[in-house]
């Protein structure tokens, strides 16, 4: 098979396999592009079974790639479970399959694939974000646009899970928003166009980030070339975070390679805060129970003192429980069973 003139890179999550089946059925093996896909699934998933499912719906060869495999036109490559799929240019364009640091808590991550494709193929990349939850793919589409490529998003009104398409549309100047039923012909049309030399528009900061991902780990000096330190810690490794200096989308990364959009980092912080508050609620409930036992065994003034402390902690328990059951909002007061 010949080398591709273009790369089509696709990111999807929840609801992704039915969407991919519908899309690949529209693609021809004579496509001048290779199709690289990141689908979020569990690390212990059977990736080969998913490849075979896609292959039943298209004449295009479908593979689960291995590290160093050449990229061929008219071929679909699905990222293996728990591995990043990266594109790399050189004497021949080839794929890297690595277990590098997660990005936005995902491995494989659409952002990692999209960035590597943009650096390797420049304006000859078409990025596609399909149905899914949360934020993966948004930063990746911005990388592609900065390198002169094309951004395509599934119409969120028909997406089974619209979060990924909607987030991309909020933050990136997307070129096409289309339903799945017309996406195949659009991709055929876009990849048939002549584009500028693919090496003329690659920003240096994206080259640096791609190099860090390829080598699995970077250094603080390397990260300082593209970002500045901020008083935040990496939720995955506990290291210092750096705020990226380039691009419109607010992003963070640590020197070991973990990377986050601001939305992704905020979502993680909210989850951690909620977990901590549930622990605090449990500890207060235990303290209340212990004080109750002490009051029952005490005498007169001692028991009165413990009862006062119990009433005080009940107030804190009820406030915290109401806060948690309201999803972190102090407004609105659903019926909450008071601490007894």
C-alpha cells in the first residue's frame, strides 16, 4: 500500500463504537489518507475484537497497530487498549505505540494522537471529534488548526453523548459540524484537496510537546521552554504543573508528561473535593457516635457537655450532607434527613 498524503485522526468515547461503525461504512479503501482512531475503553478490553467489529462494516483494512509500523493509505488503525497511538514522520511515516503518561486522564488519548499527527503531517491532517463524555480531543483539534489542518465535529444534536463535540465547538474554530450520515463523503472531499507543504506551519512549541510524548518523559528545562510554573500540582503524579504559553485553550502539563485542559483539571479537582468531603462527613458521623456513647456513660454536667457538643456537630453534619446532595451548591434545599 502507498504512503498516505493525509491523516484522518478520530477521537471518540462513550457511544463511540456505533458511531465508528456508521462512519467507516462510508469510507473507501482507495482513500488517499490513513485513518487513526482513539476510542476510550477499559485497559483490559479486547482491542482486536473491536478491530474485527469495524472490519465487518468496511472494505478498508482495519488493524491494531504495533510500534514502528509504517502508515499506509486506505487503512484504519485503532489504538490498542491502555496505549497511546502517535504518528511520526521521518524517512517513512510510521506509528508509535507507547505507554506514556495519560493526558486528561486518558490512555489512549485523542489529544496525544492529534498533536503528533499535526506535527508529522501539518496541513494534511483532518481531526474528527465524535460522541463522548468530557473534554478529550478539544486541545487536539486546536493543535491541528494551529498547524493548518481541518477540524470536523459530529453534530452534537445527534451525538449519543454530546459533551466531547460541544466542548470542541466552544473552544475551537471548527471547520465543519456535520451528522455522521454525511461525514464520510466530506472526509473523502477534504483529503482529495491539494494542500501546502506539510512542514511549513508547525509551531515550535507543538514540536517540543510531541517530542516529550514520544520519549515518554521530559525534563523541567524542556517544559519551561513552552510553559511557566503555576501553584498547582499534577493530580496523577503530584509534581508541579506548568501553564502552556501558546494557543487559545488554557492547558497545563507536568514535566513527566501528564497534560490537562483547564476543564479537565477542574473536573478532576471537583471529583477529589467531593471524595474528601464524603470522608469528612464519615469522620463527623463517627465523632457524633463516639460523643453519644460518652454522654450515655457520663454523669450530670459531663453528659450535658457532651450533648451540647453532639448538637453542634449535628449542625455541621447536616450542612455538609446538604451541600453534597446539592452537588456542591448551597442554593436550593431538597429534603435531607437530619442527623439524629
